C-alpha cells in the first residue's frame, strides 16, 4: 500500500460544509482532513498546493446513480461496472455514490449485492454502498420500472437485505407501502438499512406511519408518487412536511419545475432536508444517444432520457450541473446548494460524522471549483482523481 499523501490546499475560498473561510488552507494527512488554518500557519514541512482561486468544498455524494461511463448496474452487476460508474462521475465532483439497481430479477439483484460486497472489500474509490430501487414498488407508480418484475417483499427478501447491510457502509432500498408492510420496514431499519419511500400512491397518513416504522427518506421528490392535493397532501406533501424525512431531488428542470423546487425548498420542515441526486444512467461521461434497460430502448435527446412512449427513464444529469441549477433558484444560495450535494445526503444515510464536511477527522473527499462552478479538481480519500 502506497503511503497516503500529506499536503495543504490553499489559494481558494473554502467552504467546510457549514461556513466559508477566506485566506485559509485545508490540511490533509493520511486521507483525512487534519484541519483548516490560516495560509500563513501551514506547517513548514507540509507541501502547499496553490489552487489559484476558485472554491474548495466537500466532495459531492450521490445516493441514486444507475449508471455512467457507458454501463448500467442492471446490465452487468459486477465490481468492474461499479468501478466504471464511480470513475465516470468523479470528474463531475462526485466523491461518494450509491450505484443503483433498478427493479430487476432476483438473480440480478443477488449479483448486484455480491458486486457491492466485493466493491466494499476492494475499497473501490467513490463507492459508498448500494441503492436497490425496487422491486417492491407500486405498479401504479412504476415510472420506467418493468411492471413484470415488481412484486411484494417476502421474508427471504427481507433477510437478504439485512444480510447485505452487514457487508457495506450503506444499503438504501426504495420501497412502496403497497408492497412492503410497516413491520418489514421496522426490521430493515433496525438492521441499519436506509429505507426510502418511492414509486408509490401512498397518502400522507400512510407515509407518516411508515416514517414511524423507520423509513427516513423519500426517493426523487415529486416523481413517481402521489402529489399534493387540497384535501390529500400525498407522499410528496409528507416528504416536505414530515421533519423526519429526507428527500432526493432531480434538479435538471425537466423532472421538477423550478418553481415547484423553490416552493418545496422554502417549505421543507427539518431536520430532514432535500438533497440532490442525479438518477444518472449509462450516458454520463459518454456521447451515446441510446441504451437499453430490461430489454427496452431508452433515448437520449434534449437533455432527457425517455422510453419510446415518452416516459422519463432516469436523468441525463451530473452533480455539478444539479448544483449550478439549484444555486440559481430563489432562496437557495451557493452554500445551501453545496450542502444539498454533500452534507444533506451524508445526513440522510447516517454518514454525516465522516462525510459531507471539510473538518478535522473527516474523509478528505474534496472538490475544487472555478468561480463559474466548473470542476477543476477532485480528491477521494486525499488522492487526486481528477484535474491537473
């Protein structure tokens, strides 16, 4: 094992996840943050790398990544696919992600879990854990998921998820109350599985009951769920109103109208927060114009990905583009946009004690941005993986 580098990053405005620091240096030792000091106080024996302006911020965390670099986890659920996906998203500022399996067969699901276990064992850079989006969803809110593969959760499914959680830092699963009962959610949550509600027609009261059972996240807010109505707030309303629930948001201006985003951000009850996800597919980092999912062709056009019938199928979105988008929204400044891409997703999956901030003892996952918010450099575990 090569010696982990120790160095200081200086010459950029620094955002530590909570506050801004000017004329400061970020100290990195052994893959972790050793502290923030005035540039003049960097130890004499530490190499200083000058960034010549711009912004230093916590690396982005993406909890919903179906693919990238030309591959989908569904098509080839192995550790090399996970490595390719993680590498494809790093140039866009993502330093930790959950490769996401869209509803598939039990065999493919088992293979994805095995791949996640191997990725964790091998320490694949950028791999945080797995997101299993389905198969325990509502057919009425299936979106691009294959309805033939959607099914209720069995005792065996529950046991497999609990066993898998013990082999990786994070295991998140999206479920619908139509296919999973509160006792199953409670058992999963008690075992450390992060349970997210999504692809569901569940009402406000039902969502609250599942939050009582241990669900803590809502998958891609406003998409594939019951909407806010005058007499029934739906799952979307619960995600915004219930302080226990975090919620992912696909901020591409296609999945959710910008004004709807502004309303949700202004209304969200905390400490749960809205965080950014890409819901990215194989197209990220490539020039491909189409690909297949469960035997169906998905077309890339005009910034979106759609099935033949026009149904949105994931997003043609990377994290820095999502950050840029929300930073322009009313009431959302740059600091909040950066938190939505780093601190809040870390909180949502119980990793805020080690990820999402640039503070002493935290993992040195870092993104360097230009003043125009273009990615200049990326570090994972203190090692530069993108940029000169």
